[in-house]
C-alpha cells in the first residue's frame, strides 16, 4: 500500500518572498483558491507578524479556505505566535508554524545564542504555541548544516513539548539527495518519538537539487513535503510542487508514495501564479513548460505517433494540458459558459461572469474556435474590467521601416477623455510614451515585457505582461487581445493604474 505524503504549499509565504513575486491581497486569495482546488493539504498563507499586509493575507485566506489547513509562520517569539494565532482564528483547520535556527553558523552569527539557549527557547515557545493551537509545526532552520546530535536533541525537545510536525529545512540548498535521506533516516533512529509525528522536508534549489532532495526525504521516511507552485521562493527558489507530485505519481515503484493533489489542476494553477507575478514559464520547465510535451526530432515524432508512451512518461492531460476540449462559440449561452468555467475550476460572481461572458462574445466574433485556454485567459485578465482609473478607449498606431512609429492614444478617467500622440522606436514604444504623456506617472524603470500566444493558430489571443519598478516596488499588469498592440497597451495602462494607486496610498511618496 502506498504511503500518503502531505503537500504543504508555501507559495503565498516563501514563494511570495522572492524578489519580483509579491502579490496583493486579491491575488493571494486567487492563488489560495487555486491551491484549494489542487487539493494541497496545507496552505502557508504568510508570515503574520512581518507586516499588516501579511497579517491581512493570513486572516483573509483563513476565512475563505475550507478544504485544507491554513498555516502562518512565526519565529520563536510570543509576539510572532500571538499574531499567527489571531490571524488564523477563522481557519477551519489552523496551524502555527514556528522556527528557530539550529546550525552552528546561524546560532553564532544570527541568533547570538548558545545551543542550550536554543533548546530552551524551543521548549518554551512550542509549549506556548500548543496552548493556543492543537496543530503546531516546528522547523529547525538550516537543519542540513546542523550537527546531527544537536538536531536530534532539538527535534526530541520540540516533540516532547507538543509539536506534531517536525520540518527539516535545507534552508540554503546545501544538501544532496543521499545526505537528505540519511538525515531523515538517522532522526527516525535517534529520536523514537518521531514515530508518532509527521516528518517534513523543505528544500531550496540553490544547487538545482530541491526536487531530488525532497524526494530523497520521502524515501527516508518524510511524509510531508514543503514546496511551491512553479518552484518560486527565496534566491533560486523552492522545490516545485508540480515536480514533486508528478515524480511520485509517475514512479510509484520507487517512492511507493502519493499525494492527494488533483494533478489535472496543475497547469491552470501554474498559469494563475505566473500570471499574478507577471512572468511566464521557461520553455523547458518540467511538467508545465511549453516544450514539456513537444516533439521536434523525427525519431521522437515517429515514436510518439506509434505510441505516445515511447517518449512521454506522463500525458499532457494528466497535468491539465489539453487542446480545445471546450468548444464554445457565438451561439453559446451564459449558462453553458458558466458550466464550462466551473469545469475549469472557476466560480465567478454574477458580475464577474457577466463581464467575462461579454468579452467572450466579442472574442467569438474574432476567432473561429474558442478553446479552454482562451477562456482561462479571459478569466485571468478580468482585472482590467474593474479598473477604476484610466481605461483604454481607443488607439491608432503607424509604423514603417524607414520612419519613426507614431501612436495616438485615447484614455478615459472619471468620465473625461484624454488624448495624446507620441513617436517611438516601434509601435509599442510609441504607444507607451503617449500613455505616459496622459498619466504623467512618477519616475520608474521598465522591468519586464512579455508577450505570448494563448493557444494555437494565427488568430490566437495574445497575452501581454508588463512590469514596472520604482525602487524595491514592482507593479504588474496584463492585457489580452487578438491584436498584440491592443493587448500591450491594455497591460501597460493597468500596470500604471496599479502604480498610481499605490503611489496615492503612500501619500504621493514611494521609497526608492
């Protein structure tokens, strides 16, 4: 019988800490709902004490999510634990996740504490957390660089004081698969109390071994893996959820373990997270990259045509990638559209449904076939519908190889119309300059511009992501259209709206 491995997703905490991956509250809730549909076991919603925004995120996710546990990170501090507890109060199944460093270098230079002081702090804080919440996870930060004997003492102490989950983090991505398996196996031998609790691993990808190390932990006896969608996280990131789940499912002969994750929801969850942070998957990204199921070499194509298993160890459908399963058209009604959305995992409000359906009808007049990918793109880009600042009302661009591009942009705000013209090094540059003339934003740097096709065919929707930076703050926006110039302008206007909204909240000041 296969063992059950719990999936602890920390996309909203560790993933969101990665530079350029910050999310606002609405985006965090959208991702949390995707994780719930994925059927992860635990969602780490944030680090409640770290900021008012994180506290609000943990509290809001706790209130909304019903089908999995919600956790908040906390240092070994009463204030941290109190904040976590308060933020988690509305959760159906709350978990307080506390941590303290246990490696010599961290204890000496970061904590400035002796090993005995760390042991004492562990005991006191685990007991304190346990009084507030029955589900307490303890993490020994930098465990893989800790002395094995001391690590065993800390784990024994945490368990004796009430921790029911013990996490062994490879905080700096230092360990190797053989070593990680050995660490888990040794803990099970050295600390008999481990038999009654769950051992967990949390691996970073600094040496490119996060997935391998996590799976090695499973082989050693760990029954929880901490990971993130798309492998987001500090520095080089965390173990990617999609790789952990599909490795166990594809090789049950090796791992004899599986998760409860609905793998058919992996692709849509990945697209949602990438869309929220304004990024796209690398072409060769395992499981969800554009080339993951592509075959160009003749010998590969011949084999796949004869039997897909010759070169595909999993099917695209198993992770939710399919081609045009949903065939809707201009004669489809709102009920059929809503039913199709629910099959894709979207439950929209009445207003959101009406808005997306209207855009769907417009799209039907532009495209011969509307696929499920097109529908998902419409839903992902619904934020532009609720823009309460500048709205794109019209544009005209002219470009040629022997002359500068010209763009005329018309925006509307609060019922007033504004129009400007600008020259640029191409139609997109000219359009963006015309938008700037109207909006007059604070000084920024252009961080990222990504354009991608949503589906196949020359009439495919173009999805554009733009990212602007002011100091440490990043602002993103998305646009969607069969006209990539229109999509680019929509994305840019939405990005500027997000920037201006934040600028206004800060009283016209953004720290740079």
